[in-house]
């Protein structure tokens, strides 16, 4: 039953997408195949699915945990950027030093910075009752401007002719590659580990229970002796840390340096991914794969069918709308009772 | 550096041009949020308004039709958001983000035949006699009508929210939808109306950019202004006149930067650009810390979906 | 299918120019940083792509990816092109430099052409234009046409390319108008029409009556038209945006270079080069002069242009001092390309500090 909704949504997107492509004068069936099927047929595209899916999955898993508890971190993009900055700066600080400790140090710095960035809205919510949606969103802009200031200032490549970018990280500050000749890096394993750990935490651990309880019945959770402050802090720190880690991975992996264009919106897309995955780690994994697929396939369609980039984002927008909209059917079919609806109401709140 | 070269009137006029799109978008979003809905799709609605306004002006030769088209286009995109979030009960944050993605793509697609064409001039509504006065003439009486419209809009929304029965209902819905529903208000209908209003405003804000400020159409030309509008609403603690002021402050930072540079003052522009956001956080903290005051400003049900379960 | 054509292409290279190419069109790819409809940088590259198609007809097959950010996605876009059998790939923005080199290493049989960069490899050429030559010509016009003796300059980022343009324009303007002053505003973006328009307004308020820009959108031109002052087209002609305001323009003509390089691929003479083409190569176009320009001034500018083409005039000819007063070029000495490519200083007379 849970499968019917998403499958129907994808089917509808394909139908409407084919209409769109036909209107644009492109072969509709061929275009759909390029987007949804071709990326799966060769090694390179498959490896790129990992590259694109890794940050989405890492961030979305963390966000999903928080969303379950009604902690609305929508500033993952900022935490991602700060993670990239901290991880990258750590790597650049020891430029040209070999050592297997360099990468772990960078990851630690990135995750810690991301977590710290996320703790700002957490603390402001606990201490001053400030809405974390808004604070975390504001901090995205601050982070973006900070990155831009750093790569045009202190972190700029001294031999780079004033171009706004850092040095290229040296080898020991670059992520090991999983599959030789591709860009798929060990971050993918970290994402997978995050999914498994989150799954266990959610289903088997008390932490997961406290999250769900706070999301569904905050008052009951307080009676049960859980401290809200703790849940908020922990949720924000975990999601921020994972976003920061994803940022470091991105800088030390596919990009290999700090550039102003490093953030491409993974932090925002991951919010959508978290909901598409119904706030479940397994679902998040599938949703990130699907999103990655449309990105890679979309580029293929641009290249082979000469579709404008704009048509691809319209197509992606349609897919998201259908997926988000289809949720309603499974929700109503699965949850006929009033009590359950009410619980959902709080569980799915934004 | 020569401070005497600074012409405050001219700078103020530039400021008005930079701030007006933000005023429209922020006031619209303010009403939406007052009704308890968080629509993160402002950027998408703005850019669709920008192309609709530009395209219809090109096709009909009338800037009035253009503005009207932008208004409708913004509202149409908002209708999609309303349908998703109010009827299908999808998550508002995710839907708003999807709306931005969709809107940017849609506008770029529609806009392809329109890039590289200059916009026809937008009529200025210079008030005869008054507009030639020194200083206050150019400052107050020589703008396009949309600038005056942004003032009227702000005043109107202030009146609506604070002095009218409709505003009371709107706030009640945003404050406690269950209670509002229990009294018999149609929460979904009211919220939908607010969302459409917000979309229309965002559309006009976008059109101001493509028809007056820049004036031309190019893909992605809103360049993040929809997100700034979201920040302004919070900065304003959901008060219309403060949002108006906020739009001028946020717009002003960029104008000040450029003018200071033109005067020869070296500044670290990124750090200066950060300040409005940091100030917004501080403002938010101040108004939220005092729970009684927070309740007067921030809509308690912001972003919470409403299920007619009772 | 794709693999086959890649193999065929590789085989063709191995054999030198061969019959395989006659049967199989040469696949040429382009990667743009903006949308093809930006009417600036990416637009002009795409115009040149179309010129390549027009030149070679069905002997060539082109494709492009637009709006590819200069971040993590650039490398994939490049690889996707390399993998799908493209023989020659033009990467048309500075930010693609490192991804281009990375992908080039993995696809030694595919040739790459990177615009505006400074790193090369056996299968990576770089190319750019001596836009400063064009800046010299429009600098002359600006210096004479300004009545307030104030010229506004909208800069994107303080990279050598942009700094060089400012210096060249300033020296030219100064040579005809000793009182001329430059007001420079950095907007820290290549493309934000709203901000570019604001910058133009700020400069006009500071007394500028001629605007030059090194950003990509025609917004400043529309503002100049509205305010009744002068401006120059940048990247594309922009005449339609400022029929009265536009004095002339510097146009990016990539077509001659692209046609030449694609031709070299076809007859197997392609090798890694560093091209820096000026007005004489056809890569830097000077748009026609507006009728607002007096005839004698137009003649003077035309003469300067001809002299540059003939190699008799170098925009950076000494004596020139740096901003701090230290000597840079002795009388009669011309700047070498190395210094120009890394230019990170203002020349004497420009006010304000170059952002570091």
C-alpha cells in the first residue's frame, strides 16, 4: 500500500512529462527513458548517482530524525556550507602535510562546525523561544556570504591570480575513491551507515522513541520524563553534524577545493527528500536515489535531446508535487481513524 | 573620499527602486504567515510574476496589463501551493521549496523568447507641480505608480489585520486553527485566500524587477530576492509597517554598499551583506523571548497543517 | 552505440586523419555557465557554436549543456560529454578549469578547450581574448564623451581580466582627457541584473555620465538609456537595450576561434595551444560607433583600432607607473603577457583600493 502512492506519482510525472516534452518537440518516450533508465545502464552514471545521492541522503537522514520530533531545521544548506568551510580550512591549514590523520581531522572539523551552526537555532529556541525554522534559514545566508568572503579573502589560492577560490586540496586531504576511475567516494559508505544507524535508533533505541513521542505527543513525552531541551539540542546537533559532514565530503571529494559555487542547494533539496522518504531512513535512501536519478538523467536529456535546462527543473518540480501530493492517498487510506489522523497531524507538521 | 558628492535624494530614489519589489513580496508573505501558513516558494512566485509581467507588456504594449498578468500568474502558482498544502495536506516546507524549483524552471521556459528584448518604459506617475519641487519632489512625487501602490498595500494590510473583522478572523486562524474551526470559521478557505493574496503580491514584486528596476527579462533575475522577503517578514515581527521599513533596510544595505564604493570607500561587502540577517535573528530573539509579546506577533500556528478532524 | 563511436573516434586519431571521420561527424560539446539566453557571456559562446554548425554543416555535430554551476556538477557534465563520444569539448568559464584538467586526464583521446584559464595539458588548450584592446578603444571614446570627467565602471571580481580592462580603459581615457576620473564599483557577481542596475544608479549619482561594465547583463545599459547618459555594450552589442545610450561595444566573437579549432580537429592538426586573440584575430569585436560620437573622435578611435590591428599600438605602452607611484613600464616599453595575465594592481591615477 505504501508503494502505491509513490509509484502512481512517478507514473503521473512520466505522463505529464511526456506531454511537456512532446510540446517542446522532443521524442517523449525517448526522453523519459533517458531520464529514468539510461543513468542506470552504465557504470559512470551509476557512480555519479552515488556522488549526487550521498550528500542528499546524509543530510536528509539527519533532518528526518529532527522532523520526527517536531524540530524544524531547514537551514541544512547553511550547516553544509559551514561544514565545507571548516573541513576545507582544516585541510588547507595543514597544506602539503601527508598523514592519514588529515582526512579524519577534516571530517571531524566539518561535522563539529555543522553541529555548532545548527545548535545556534537550537539554543535560541530553548532559551528564547525563537522559531528555529526562521533562525536556521537566516543562518543559511550568513554561511553563504561567509564562504564567499573567505574564498575572496584569507582562504584564497595565493597562486590563483585573485580568482575567488581556494587552493586545490592536496592528496591526503582528498577523499579516497570507492570505484577506481569514478568520483564515487567513501562518503557513500558514511551515508549508508547513517541510514542504518538512524534506522536502528528510530526503531530500537530509546532516543528514537523519545523523538517520536515528542513529535506525536509532546505533553506525554514530558510526563514520561524526557527533557525537550535535550531532544531539540540532540536533533539539531545530529542533523547539523551530518550536513556539515556532507559539506566536508563535497569539498574534499567531488570538488577538491573551496569555491563559491560549492553549495548547489543540497541542504534544501534534502528537506524535500526527507519528506518524500516519509521521514524514514529507508525511505530517505530511496528518495535520494530517485532525486539523484532525475538530476543525472536530466543532464543526459539536456545533452542528447537538446532540452533546455529549464524544462528539466519544471519536470523535477512536477515530480515533487506529485510525490508530495500522492502522500495524501496513502495517508487517508491507511489512517481512517480520527485519533490516528490527529497524531499524523502533529507528526507531519511543518 | 568626497562626502559632499553624496546626493541623499538620488540615493533615496535608488533605494525606493531596490526596496519596492521586496515590499510587495514581504507584505504578501506576511499575510500568508499571519494566516498560519509558511510558503517558502516566494522566489518561485516572484520570478513567474517577473516573466508574466514582462511578456504580457511585450505582447499587449500595456504595462497595466503586464502588472495584472504578474498578479494573476503569482496567484496561480500560489493556488498550486494552496491546493497541495490545504487540500492534499502536503508538508508546507517541502511544497514551498518545490514551488521555488518549479517556478524558476517554468519562468525560464516561458521566458526563452523574451530574453534580449528591452522593456517598454514604465510610466511615471509624476504629480504635476509637486514633482518639480526641490528635494521632496523627486523623493515623494515622481515615482511610478507601483511605488505608491506598495504604500497603499502596506497601509491596506495594516488596516486589514488590525482594524477589520476579516483581519481578526485571519489572525485567529493563524493563532489557533482548532479554536477558529470550532467557532465555525472555514480555516482552509481563509488560508487559501491568504495564500493567493501572497502569491499575487509576490508576482507583482517580481514584475517590478523585470518592468521597472532592471528593466529586462533574463533567467534567474530575481537572484534570491524571494528569500530576502522571507527574512524581512521575520525581521518585521509580522507587522506591515515594519516589513515596509525592513524592505528598505535590506534593500538599503546593497544600495549603501554600492554608493560607498562609488564614493571610493573600500568595504568588505560580504560582511556588510550579512548584517541584515544577523539583525533579523536578534530581532526574532528579542520578540520571542518575552512570551506575551511573542504571542502578539508571531502566528502560533505558523507552518502547522490543519486537519478538520473535529 | 556510444562506446562504438568513441572507439571509432579513438581509432581515427590513432590513424591520423582518416576516412572514419568523413562517415562520422565530429562531435563537439560546449558547457556554459549561464543560460544561453543571458544575452551576455554564454549567449555569445552559443552564437559561436551555431556558427560552427553553419560552417561545417553535417560534418560536425554539436551539443551543449547550459547553466552548469562551477561547482561539483561541472566535472560530471564534462565527463558525460567525454563519455558520450564527443571529440572536442569547449569549457567556457574560468571555474571549469580544474574539472576540465581532471576529466582531460581520464580521457586522453578527447580534446578540451578551456576559456580564460591558465592551466594546460597535452589535450587541454586554453583560449581567451585580449579584451583590453577593445577597452582601449572604448576608453578613448569614454574619455572624450564625458562632460563630468567621471566614468563609472561596474566590476565583477577583482581578477586580472577585469583589472586589466579597467587599467586599459583608464589609460586610454586619460590620454585624451587628463582630468578624467574613474569610479569603480565591485558587485561581486557576474550576473544579477537588479544589482547591476543599482550599481549603475549609484555611479550616476556620483557624477558618472559614461558607464562601462564588466558584468554580463544589459541592466546597466537600460539604466543608462533611462537616465540619458552613455554606456558601452559588453559581451554582446546590447544596442536594443540602449539605442541612444550605447556608444559602441566590445563583442565577444568566439566564432573565428571555434571554427579554426574544429577545423584543426578535422584535419588532424589539433595540438594544445594557448591562444590570446585580440582585435586582429577577430575574437574581440568593436561594435559600430553611435552617431552621437563626433566624426573626428570616431576617426581617432578607428585609427587606434587600426593601429592595434596592425600591431603598431599596444594599449600598455610606457611610461606607466603603478598606482603607488612605482615605475612599471619605461618609456616606449610595452607590457609582457605574463604581467598582463597576472595583473593585480591599478595604474597610477586610479583612485581607490583594489580589493584584495
